C-alpha cells in the first residue's frame, strides 16, 4: 500500500494538465525508508539483534523439560525358578517425567549474558549507521540524477549554440566574408556535441534506473538547485571541534568499542570453562509396567537436590579456546584503534570538503561571470572582424563547461555537509531537510 501511494505521488505531476511540484529530496528519502532493500535488510537484522538479550537472559533462568516413552516388551523365559515363572510374556512399559534445572553458579552463562547485552547494543548502533548510510545513498543517487539532467540540458543548449554558429559560418562563406575553415570547425564541433548528447542521455537513463532500483518504482521530475544557492560554513567552524565530536560520537568507533568489549567478555567466558557449575535439579517421573514376572506395577519418583559438575580434562580444548579468545581480543583492540584513526581522517576530509567546496563554488561563480563576458566580447569581436568563429566556439564551450563544473561543485558541497555530519556521528533527517531547502 505504501508503495502504491508513493507511486501515485510520483506520477501525479504527469496526470494533471496544470503544472505540479516536482518530487523533492525529502520525499525520496522517506519513500526509500519503506522501499530500499538494503535498509529493509538492516531493519530485519536489527530486529534479530534485539533477541540476543532475551537469549542471554534465558541462560540464567530455570529450564523445564518433559520426556515420555513407551516400550513394547516380548520376553521368553526358558528356565523357570520358584521366583520367576517360565514361558513367554508380552507387555507394555510406558512413563513420563519432568526435569527442572535452575543454575546457581555458571560463570560461562553470566559471561554469555553480558555478551548478549553488547550484541544488542551493537545491533542498535548498526541500525543507526544504516540509517545514516541511507541518507547518504539517497542524497548521492538524487544528485547523480540531477547532474545527469543538467548535463543533458547543457549539452542541448550547447548544441543549439553551435548549430547557430554553423549556420552563420555557412552564410558568411556564401557571401565571401569567411573561409571554408570556419564552416569545417563549426561542423566538427556540432558532430562532436551530437556524440556527447547521446552519452549524456544514456548516463541520465542509468542514473534514473539506480534511483528507481532504490525506490522500486519510476520517478518523475526532481527538484533542482534553486537560483539563490546559499553557502554556509559548518557549525562549529573549527576543524578540531569536529574531530573531538567524532571521537565521542562516531558510530564506527562505537561499533569497534563494543566489539572490543565483546571480545573481552569472550575471554572471560573461555576462562569459565575451567570452573565448576552448580545447579538445583528437581525431577518428577512416573513409569507404568503392565506385565512381567511381578505383574503390573506403577512407580512414581520425586527428587530435588544440588548437582555439582567439575571439568577435569577436555583434551586441551578449554585452554585452546582461551588462547583463541585472547588473540581475538588483541585483534579487536587494534581494530578499535584503526576505527579511531579512520574517524579522524574521514572527519578532516569531510570538513575540508565543505571548506574547499565553498571556495570552489565562489570561484566558479566568478569564473561563470568572466566566461559569459568573454563570450559576449567574442561575439562582438566576430561581428567587427577581430575575432574568428573558432574564438566564439571556444568561448561557448568554456561557458558550458564552467556551468557544469559549478553545478557539480554545488552538489559536492551539499554532500560534504552530510558526510561531515555522518563522520561526526550525528547525521539526522533534519540535516537532509536543510539540503532539501536548497532544491527549491
């Protein structure tokens, strides 16, 4: 039903005659929460992880078992005695029993319970990490479609401009004010842009299919960047402040820390293999024998007591498991250190991505103005004879290339903001809402 509602929402703009709003980034994200297969798998894994704590608690609680049996007996006695009559006897024996065990001291069970608590916490952290990953994947896929759309539009505009220059070169050659070289140059550029247009169209189709795979439905028009693009620095503005936040909140570091603690618990559990276990054991059994030498009998038994088990020797398996657990603990310690270093590196990279992105966007905005002025000057110079057709074509190509680079830099800047929040471990839907505001 959710999929149907979202499909109708996406197709609505094409079913009405009046213009309708395009689908925005936030709507895509909320639909992906229901439809993305990777996130659905993460959600199921999270549910499975919540059962670990219940399984660990069960090791500390009493266990009750029930057993029943029935046996057919066919016994022939050849030598009779005063106490046992000879001949053949056929009869049935059946019974049932309950057995109750309450652990009193089992070091391994307590260690397993502590491990179950950590495994549940790891499942929670993994799900939070999957939610952040979904935000980043949705934004990346969304922007991939936008840049592909922009490339198609810019390529089409560039083709129109080159076609205009080609027609002008042909007219100038016919009247003798230009050489055939100008026509050849314009024709070569036009042929090249036709090939680029095909590549851009194919790339757009691939990017749309990637978004469709995530949502499991076709997607209509998407909101693009607004005319008034707002640049804002990260808050806080100091790089070290973000690194400190990452040290405290980074989800990969949190996972590595939990994995290290889990490895420590495994060492404790393996060490517990040398210790005795003490249980309260209670039982109730009833056995019925319908025949035999002593006739029909019924035996009912009720027992309660303490049971102590002392492991003595298991072929060296206990010591081997202990050594294995200690080696895995050292492995987890080194992975934790690597996670901390990686979190710091990724935070630095994301912070520099935001800072560099801001500078790059501003530089390309200024370059766009300069290239536009160059194009206008080249056209004017061509009219008065101081610039050639090739100069105009080069200026046009520079304008479109700069425009494409500017759009790409703006998308990268927005993604860097999201990646910085993710590296610091506090990426939320509210951050996606801010990015979404830039797409109107």
